[in-house]
């Protein structure tokens, strides 16, 4: 599911601003700079939140944030596409803010790495598992790029985002079902 979300974030979110709103490289560059700058501080907060709230709660929050962002992006892109929303002013600012939030949420992938470290039987399992996960992420990402492009052209841009929000429900269900071992149990397992 993360591969599909990543593809939305990298391709289709900016494409709303470029294709529908007619924005150029200067707008996209400025939003990338703002998102990267804010991510510097956001990453510190993610680490503090992991320590304070725990992995499970943050995985749930991550899934909910993707659902919310993509539903709003779908509503906005439907309004832009149909002409019922202005392509300037508040709707444009909201689309830019959602794109920045979406980029910042990439920092939340740290939560999955922390969770993997907590459930790993040995520390030597971590890197191969991360590598396999990234490979699967890329495969799903490429498939979703193609399917998302077909959806965009056939039904409209909003459906790409609504499907992504629906896929994020899978992340929410999985996040709610996971069991996070205690720190002591994990340390003992890795040392053995």
C-alpha cells in the first residue's frame, strides 16, 4: 500500500498543480523547498512521537493522515476538473498545503523501520527485509502509476485520489491489528 501512496505523492499530487492548475516549475520548486525545510523539523517530532505515543498509534495516525489527505485532494481535483472550484485563491493554497503535508508524511516511513526493529528475531533480518520491502514498493508503485494514469484519463483525476484513500484503509486495518512487543522482549530476542 505504501508503494501506491508513494506514487500518488510523487506523481499525481503534483500533476494536479501542473496539469489542471497550470502551475510551472517555479511553483513546484518552491513547494519542494518548503516541504523539505519543514521536514527537517517534522522528522524530530516523529522521533519524539514514537517515544511518547508508540509505534502502533503512529502507524494508525499515518494511515488516517493519508486517508484524509487523499479524500481532500480528490474533492479538490474534482472541483478543479469540473470548474466548480477556482484555480486560484483558497482552493489553490489548500492544494499546495496538501502537497506539502503529503511530502512531509514521507518522514513517517521511519515508523515502519522502528516497528521492524521491534519485531525482528535477529538484527541480521532487518536489512534484507527492508530491501525486499523497497523492491515490492517499487513494483507496486510502477503498476499503480500505470493504473492511476488510466483512471485519470478515463474517469477523472479525483478517482486516483479516492482509490488511494481506499487503499490506505488497508494500512489502517493492518496498523490496528499489529502487536508491538515490549522493548525488553525485543532486546532479549535480538541478543540471543
